[in-house]
C-alpha cells in the first residue's frame, strides 16, 4: 500500500517513519457503500479499521429492534479497537456506514504485532482508547442522570454547533442517539416548538433561544 | 443542505402497502404503479407521519438543525 494513504489519517502524523512504513506494508484500504454493515456485534473481531473518509456509527440493538447509537466515527477515528484488545476478541457493537466510506484495514494479527513492536503505535492507541472511554462515560452519565428532554435539548445544541450532516437526521436517528424512541422525539419537538425554544419549517429546525435550551439540557431525571 | 421540502422516497424499498397514501393527513401522496408520489400542487406539510408509518423504511424525512439569528447573539459567558 502507498505510504501516502497514511497521511490521510491525521493522528498517524505523530508516528515514527519506521512505524508508518510497517503499517503501510501490512494495511490495505476498502471502499464501502452507505448503509453497509461492516461489523456485527458478537462476531469474532478479525480486523481493526481506521476511517480515512466518510462517516460510520457503532450501535447496539435489543431483541425488539430498539437501537442505541454508541459512537459516531469520522476522519481518522479507529474502529473496533476495544474489541481487538478485549479478552474475548468479539465485536462489541455493530458498525454501519452512514455515507460512502474508505477505511484502512489491519488484520488482528498485524494489529497485535504492530502494538508489540512499535511503542509509538501503542501509545497512540492508548490515547484513542482513553478518548473513547471518556466518551462512553459521558454517554452512560447522560443516559442515567438526565431526562430525555434534557438529552434532546443537548443533542439539538450539538447538531446546531456542528457542520450540518449532508444527510440530515431523521427522528429515528435522533432517538437512537439519545436513548429513546421516535414517538417521544416527535412529541418533545412539538413541546419545544410550543414553548418557543425551536421553530420548525419543513425539515428545518431553527433553535431560537440558546439560554433556555441550555437550561433544559441540564434538567435531571427524577 | 437545502431545506427538505418533502420526505424522500426510495422506491426500491417500497412494498406498495399504501399506508402512507391512505393515512397522510394532507392527502399529499398518491399511490402509483411505481410507488407513492407527492401530489402537485404540493400540500405536504412535512409532518413526518408517512416516515413513521412506512414499514420498510422507504420514506426518509431528514431534519437539519441550525441556530436562529437571534440566538447567535446570546453570549453564554
């Protein structure tokens, strides 16, 4: 594989030339269509991935089909890191692409060989692991401590602060991110509109009052 | 992204159940041979009902979220 493919993954810029060369010799790239299921929860973890372009998400689903999104991945993010490092070496979540995606792929054996031989690669992954753990801690706190209203208000604020996603967000997708169901998202959006917090016109939601929304975002689950 | 005017319909996923066309509160959809289409003149209010009713996920009504002009000027600090 061409070494310059690695330059598309920003965090690899901190690696030593020898490490980058070793990765480029064993890694390969894959192009994936939108909506493609890259990994299935519970299956053996056979590969690790680094996202070169596009967006993907990690999710868990219960037997009734209710979805909780655990993470959203974009440029440079590692995918399946925790599964490859865990004792049972099983995929912790299902991974789906949200757009056309290009990933850098490492086999599990190459992944472990690189960790053992190149301390800078290990340190980089440790940093990524800490970042992921911090996000999961925030998600656990969000789901257990805050009311659904608060989680929706916070999510809307996050979306408005971010660069708009080209695909937009359906009510189902919002529900999967904040740990609820579509009907509740619809009802709360109507409540927010009635309270003057948001304005809806067609598919456009305009947030009207940052202070009031920020206050709702702090409402705790009673 | 431009503001969506009507939900998008993926005809390859449609199973022709007609739920969207029958239950649309504005009668904005008509069932044709190839699947549901929005009527002209457009009466769709983007109420999102059809998306929730569709059993195959063929209808997608995405939302985009932005700050209004007034809220931008509020200083949180």
